[in-house]
C-alpha cells in the first residue's frame, strides 16, 4: 500500500506533464469545433436555400454526419491518411499529425449538430428575432464541452493527450497502485474545465430567456394598437 502523501507527491510532480496533455485535448476540441461549425454553417444555409436540390443535399449530408460513428471514423483516418505528404509541384513535405486526424473525426459530429441547430437560429436571425437566435450560443458551447470529453478517444491512435499521459505516468513510476488516483486526477482536469463553463452557459441561457420574456411582455398587443 502506497502512503497517501507519496501519491500526492507523485501527482504534484507530474501535474505539468498531465496539464500539457489536457492542453492537447483542448486543442483537438477547438479545431474540431472550428471545422465542424464552419461546414455545419454551410449545410445549415443549404437547408434554408430556395433550391430544392440544395435542400435535399443538405438533408443527405446531415444524415451522413449523424450516422458515422466518430470512434470508427477516427481509426479510419488514422490508418488511411498519411502521417505526411508532399505539396504538389513542390518538394515541401508537410506533416499530418494524429491530433489533427482526431479533430477531423470529432468534427463529423459537430457538423451534424450545427446543421440541425444553426438552421433555425439563422432563420430566426433573418426574421429579426435575434434573441432567439442567440440561444444557439449556449447550446453550441455545451456541445463543445461534450467534444472536449470525447477528445480523450484520441489516445487510442497515439495522441499524447491527458488519458495517454496518465498511462505514461503509471508506466514511468512503475506503481500500478496509483492507477486509480491518476485517472481520478484526470477527471479533475475535465470537471474543472467543463463544469464552470456549463454553469456559465446555463446562466447565459437564463438571461437570454428572461430578456426575451421581457421583450414579449413589452410588445403592444394588436388590440391596444387598434385602440380596442
């Protein structure tokens, strides 16, 4: 049985290393949200396009993104995409890091989410209901936190993120007894980052909802406008 103070010392000693791994989780998530939101915005606008062909194509693309398992797609990208490639017509070799493959895999789910949720938000914005449209922001942020937690799956393709570095710590110390404390410590990183943002987004959603209700109460009724 390892003394408690020794476990704490090991965790403190390896904290900078683990924090660097969690920074990789954040990077993977941010890039996934950037790619997914950009492509989801395009598909959401296609759903609002007057062209029936564009509308049908947007529904088809949305269904594809909903039904592709990100974990399976992660393995597909890891093994099918090269780790580096040569830029056409040049001799420049560009690396294709594993963390970027993980971001691409996670962005698939983000595309489907944004396609479904951005299209009504864009529609409300165009109608002038900006408050209703802004409710997309807390929903988007909450989904981003889900992607942060899902980014730990990148460890299966060799990305040196938090979970992967937990395994490194266990192997480096040679103390299998600290496995549970190390993984619990990893949970602290995720909870410490996600929980405050989740509370903040719930508060933001409440504030927007209250302002919308106040705006509706302040809107004159038809009878009052007509003098009835």
